[in-house]
C-alpha cells in the first residue's frame, strides 16, 4: 500500500490478513521526492511493473528493480525454551545440554506440556526488519502468518513427538533455506504405555476406572463450586440491578426510566390535563439564619420526607425541590381523571403534616415554619432533557401560574385557580378570594380551599379523605 504525504511516499507492508502493518519504507527528498505533495488520483502502474506518481513539482518514477536488495538470508536459531514460563533443571528429562543450555533428546512427562520458545534471526543489514514464520510439527497443519514477534507459547500439548520449526526473512524478503529445529517428546502417562497394558491387564482396567471416578469427582466438585460461585455472582448482580433500578425509580418515573434504559433517551410528552403543586416555607431565609447549614438541611429533610410519603399515597409525581420549595405534579407521567382531586388531597394532608412537625419543633424550643401551597390545573409538557444527571421536569404556563398561586397565597392555606376548582368544587369547602393581581398574568380568580366537605372527611378539620371519598376517587380513575 502506497501512502503519499507532503514530505514523501511511504510503502506500507501488511501482514497476510491485512490487519497489521509489518513494515514501512519511506522515500523522501534524498530518494528523489521533489516536495510539496502528491497529486490525488495521479498514479499509474507501468507495463514493466514500475510506478509513476504525479506531484505539484513534477513526476516521480519508481522502479522496483533498482531498489537495493540484501541477498543474505538471516541466520535463524532457537535461543531459549521455558516450561510453564520457568527454566527447570532440563537434565531431569534430557540426554544432555547444548552450548546454549538447551536440552537435547528432551522427553517430558505428559503433564509437563506448556512450552515457550524464543528465537532470533540475525540480519546485519536491517535487523529491525527481520520477520518470522514458525510451526510446531505434530500440532500445527501449516506455518504461522508472518510476524515480527520473536517468541511463542504452546499449552496443553498432547503426548506425542513434536518439532518446533522457525524460519526468518530479512528486510529484502529473503528467507533462510533451512529452518531452525528443536525436537522433543511428551511421553504418555504410564497407564497408556504398551508394557503396562501387557502386564497390567485387568489391573489396568481397575486403575483406569478408579482414576476416571476420581477425575469425575474432582470435576463434579469443581463444577459444583463453580455453580455456587455463579449462583452467588448472579444473585449479587440481581441485587445490584435491583438497587440500581430502585435508585433510578427514585429519580425518574417508571415509564421514563424504562424508556431511558431501552433507548438511551426519553421523549418529552404533552399532557392536556394536569395539576401542579408548589409549596414553600414563609420567611424561610430569616428562619434559616437561626440554624447551622447542616441543621437547615436536617429540618428540611424532616418535612420533605413526609411530603414524599404523601405523593406515594395519592399517586402524584415528585418533580424536584429548590431550596425550601417542594414541587410535584398530578396526571404525569400517566394521565389521570382525578389529577386535581389527588393534588388537593395531597395539599390538605401536607398542612396536617406541617402542623404536626411544627408542634414537635415548638416543644423542642424551635420556631414553627409556616407553609404556603399553590395549585393550578391545565396543559403542560413533561420529560427529561440533557445527557447527564437526568431529572424529570415539567414546563408550561400551567407550571408558572401554580408557582404564582403559591407566592400570592397565605401561610397555612391552599391557594388554587379556577381551573382547579372546576374539578374539585363538589368535594371541598372553599373561600373565594376574588380577582388577585398576579405578576405577569394580570388579575386571576383564586380561591382558598379550607377543608373537605364533612361527608368526605375522615377528621374534624377536614384534611383527610374518608373511605367514601377514596372509593369514589378509585371509581373515577378506573372509569
């Protein structure tokens, strides 16, 4: 493969599968390249197998017959042999050692069957361009692909006669005529030898049976141990996946999480009828000055954990917290015909939870944190954006007006718009506020929801739904 650059030509030699570059020959200014660059599509193979290249400064002619060749084949020999990557005392299994310390007449036991060979090919002209091919007679059917590696390992060799052969090629492509050779034998186990078979007879059969049972037992124990390990690892992976899925479901709705896991992204969706709830603590900045930073987080966590439990009770979706503000939505990610009622029931129960926690705080000598809650119903868009730290969020004018309902409300009250009252008027006792001026919206009709109607209340304050209202809600959701 010829590659042209602004500094010359490079002849790339690839291995037989054409997956690895074996050698690169460079032809630059000293070899006749005039400079600047080779012209695209300006190359031609001549009838005499020479090549023509066009450049911005003229034409280059490459005649392979004039390239200097090294006619001397490399001197190839095996330089080292190891057993299980170590140098044992070869005299235990060989006749003698040659001048390089390699064993001659090597006969290895059947279980000593992991051999590594190191070899060299001496070529003084271009030693770095020497390439090898090798094969193990009795094991390989053909020579290996051409490689620049000077070592190879054979493991798990069966009993038999072997000869390791290696030949080398210099930088001009000249191979040595006779490959270097290292012969050895791996002897079979004693129960496979002819003398033992002739002398052992029936004892051999008994010994083989016992050996087979022993190997089966070891194999069975190893298999059982492996199965226990696999079962343990599988259970650990299952537990880890369950923990990961649980954590993901604490961050994202189930349908959105499933879509992210399957496709790597989640499409934003439009919803025609949803209810958004905003809450925050009035005067939080002044109140928080009485606590250390960690104390503020601990107190907020006490409230927000209780709010999270209420979202589970009424099927609302927690969106996020921003400082002391808590935001959730009903009717997402799954549409619900009772979205406004669910949000109102959650808001009233939030008031009860806040009263209980504030009573406990006051008994501890701390001031109460009064809460304001605002609701609005209408269309919105919900989904996940970005590539990192996924967060489920909602957008739209419905969200903005819900936030304005909270900020224009009063401590300990649930402030809602007319779109909310349209859905829940039959279930609650409310106080009309008339038209309230809202920033960016002008005058908006709003109501304070005081409590649930007595026929739907489970407590005297009318903040908890009784069984009749919950049954009616379930009927509406399944209709």
